C-alpha cells in the first residue's frame, strides 16, 4: 500500500480527513482499475467492492461539502443512490444521465473526481466549492455546458428522453439515467419509454436507475407504500423484461425503523455486502440492457443516506445549513476519507471508461451527418393556383429523410391530418405491424405515438445529441410537448459544440379549426415563443405561402443551436411571394407583399398566412379612398427586435442579425400602423416597440365553434370592415 505523505493538490479545500476504513490495508493496496484498463475486472472481487464503497462515500462527502459551501443545493436524493452511481463508474460506464435536476451536485462531484471539471479550470475541491451555483461556474441544475455532462436536467420527467435518444444513435453504448421515485409520479417517463420500446424494440441500451428512497421533496413519495413485489410488478406490467431490485433493508444490522434504511449506518461487514449486491446487480442490469432486454435497476435506500439529514429533510439545504453548522460538520466528519483513500478514488474515477467523461462521453463529439446536398425546392407562380404550404414543406421533409436515414419526424396528431401525408408516404410510420394502407413499417422514420411529450422529447433529444429531426404538431396541442423543447433550446444556447437546430412545424392553427371549437383553438402558445425570442436563439417563423415555407425550412436545416418554430396553415392559400422575396423576408424579418401610394399611408404588419385574407380585402376599400396601403408579411419577427432587446450575444453559435433602423422605416414607416395576427399579440412586440407612428393591433381573443375561418375571424374582430375603420380612425 502506498502511504500518502503530502496532501494531493486536488484535495485542497477538503475540510476533514478521516482514518482509513477497516480493510483498507487489505483492499486498498492499489487501484482496482489498473493503469491502462477502463473498468474493474470482477464485480465480486472484495477489493472492487471496497473501492466502490470508497467512491460512494467520496461522492457523498463532496456533495455535502459543495452544497454546504453555499448553504444551497440538493444533497439528499443523490446520496441515496451513491452506491449505484459509483458502481456504474467502476464498471466503466460514464454516459450517465439523469431525470433529476436535484442530482446536480452529485454529478458535479463525479465530474470533479474523474478530472472532467479541469476543462473549466476546476482543479481543487476549493475551486469546486467556490464555483458551485455561481455565474460561469457550476449551474444550479445540470446542463451540457458542464464538461462531461450529457444533457440538461431541471423539470422532472425529461431525462429518459435524452437517454433514449442517445441509445438510438449509439447502439453499442449504455446510457443509464437516474430517475427519482418522486419524478416517477410524472405522467411522462413510463409512457414515453413504452412508446419508444414499441417503435424500437431492439434499442434497449438505455437503463433507468430508479432511486426508490421513499421521499419526494417535502413528504413521503407517492410510491413509498408499495411493497417490493408491487414495484417489480409495476415495471414488468409496463414492459420491462428484466427488473433488478436491491433493498438496503435486507442488509440492515442496526434495526433501523421503517422500510427505507441508510446503509452508511451498517457495520462495515454489512456495508460491504450491500455494496457488493449493488455492484453485481448493476453489472447484470447493464449487460441485460446491452444484450437486448428492456431493463430497470432499482436501488431502495433511505433518502439522505450518509449526509446531514434523512428523508425529505435531506432534500435541500437552507441558509442555516452552512459548513459551520454542527450537524453539517458531524455529517462531513462521518464521511471523511483518508488521504490515501482520496488518491485511490481519484485514480479509479479517472481511469474508468477510458478517461474523464469530458474526453469520452458521446456528447463531447459532434455527430457526423450526411450531406443533404441541394434540396429540390419547387417555386410556384405568384397569383397562380392556391397551394397547401405544409404539403410543399412535406415533400422536402421526405427528401431529407431519404438522404439522412437517422432523420426522424415526430407527430402526435398525425401527419395526414396536418396536410403532410406525403411525409408518411416517403418515410413510413414506425410500427411493428407492416400495413401499406397506413404507410407503416418497422423500419420507418416517422414516430407517431399519441403523446406530444413523447414526440417532442424524442425529436429534441435527438437534436441535442447531434441529429436532424422535425417535431410536427397541431398548434393547439403543442403546449403538451413544449416544456422539453424549451429545456433543449436553453441548453443549446450554452452548448460547447454545434448541433442541428431543433425544428418544429405547427399547423392546424386556430383559424382553421372553426368547427372543432375552442378546444382546438389555442394559439396562445405563440405568446410563449414571443417571450422566448428575447432568449437569443429562438426563431418563430410565419411563412405567408407555400414558396416561403420551403425557403424557411431550407434555411432552418443549415442552422445550429437554435429553436426554430415554423407555423403554417394546412389550407390551400394564395401564392404571394417569390423565392427571392421569401429569402429577403427571412433575412430582414419581413417583406412587402403589396404597396399602393396614396395621400396618406397605412401599413399593415401581418403575422401568418390566413390573416392576410381580410387585410387584402381591407386594402381594396382603403385604396378607393386614395389612402395608400402597404401590406408587410412578418416572416421572422426575431429579426425585427433591436440588438440590445435580445440576449443573442450570450448564446453559443450566436446569431446577431437584426434589421437596421433605415430598413425598418422603409418597411413600417407611414402615417398609421396596424399589426394583425391570428395568434398572440406578443409576436408583434418588436414592431410596436420600434414604430413611432400611430398604431394599433388586431389579435386573437378567444375561441368559438364556427362554420368557417371567416366567421371565426369575425368573432375575434379580424374583419376587413374592422381593419378599414381602424385605419381610417388612426389617419383622421
């Protein structure tokens, strides 16, 4: 055994060191992961078990000391599964994700131990403490901004999407993800995994690690009363072929009360037995998942095991929970390792998996993508036959999928119902049952479970992992998938590598849903996107016709690290722009569709395609009164903000394109300005902010059952008569 006589540099900032644990002289003589190796050789080897136990305690110590340094953060949840995380690392698996944002300090501790954080200048425990929960440091919750971290985690019920997306792209690697028993109560994890497994039955190399600790954030978890057999049956009933559970209670020799116990309170002999059981079980689960079985590993251990408190009281720290507080001091001293143990843990963590996670995990590399070449855009004649915009885009989507076989289209509402049946015809719906009538086949590229979250989750998860995707939805129902879309766009804004933008197509807008009534008329989601434009990398696009939508999609495919929302009707509508005009509108933010001079000039700034109908009708009335009219289609409203309105320069692969004042005046200057949208008025903000003329807005108010789009527009005051009268009032 090597005796450490001088404190290693990385240990600077560790406040307490302990005596060597019993057995160290026997099992701690040298690193069980030998130099040049990537994992332990035998999970039953007592030395491997002992050193896994040391790694678990090191993770607990760092997690508590780091959170204690700011009296902020969440140590309890991660602590209850430290043996499972340590086992994964010792077995050589480092592509580890989480559904639990509150596991962040534990993940940061793991990234410190394997030296990943050195890529951001964190070399010592003191620096780890100093930069925890600080700007340009270790974020409050996880993000790919941190070296070695694969995906963001904050809102519950999302981590499984990233693990499944990574598994689909990298079939030879294991992607474990921790899942809290509180987060298990979310509606999404289990259903999304079931959908995915139906579509991709051979892709089982993602591994849920259920952290069954009996508590959520503030109380007992809703599954805390289940028996072990009930929990096993639940997972099996949801399609998991292999369910592996290790219960700390079965090893307890301290007569702890309740069904959930703390293994760090056991005798050393029982701690070794428990850790061995975890290590062997995780090894079995990993091999099962990689071997083609849908597998879950469940660790049942009390929340807060080995830290400052137990149960839900361990969930997070409060201002009183400082490093000077006696209960924090006592907990740190109880977990303190010897200098030799720290050195041993560091060596194992660094060697495991072939090196630091920051140098080895899949998200540290840009995914190679096939060249799409030049897409076959079809330019329709202005003023010619009306065309369905979504169908025009659908043809291009099919071409993308033919060139890029990893490309996936998702749609919970059905492509046929959105005017894009041609996507299904070209790429086929993924389903185990082949049926040509419905364009479905097992090897298809269209993912159509009836779950917006499952559709959005797979699409954006793949985008974050480096692949091209398209998420399609009815605009009214996209809200159910929006949380993870926003998570990913925010993550892309700070990502350290380029990745294809996450692209969406939202159709069947409120104005097209008259007979379906207000349940299908929910364009308020546009207000969400309007607010997100200020983030800097979110671009809502409103092509006015079938030419413009092709140009918009063609551009979206060339972009990186953006969230691009294409909103379009599925009804046949007039062709109003050439490709050249469409590209100009995309670049400038807007394009003039119609202009007639007059004694005074009224400008209509119009968002959307169907809303142009009453505007053009109003223009004919106004022009008979010698009032000049300019109709401007707002295609890309993000371009119409001023640069200092938007946090664009804080984004990775930033886009600083904004329309200058002179061009803004050319487009929107006049004697009166009326903004018109069939959605949320917030989309018009960049225009209303910059304009100094008399102005007003016409926008969506609420839904109603109607026989036509025109009747629904009238219900919302979007009529030619109302527009004409308001223009006249503003001018006079």
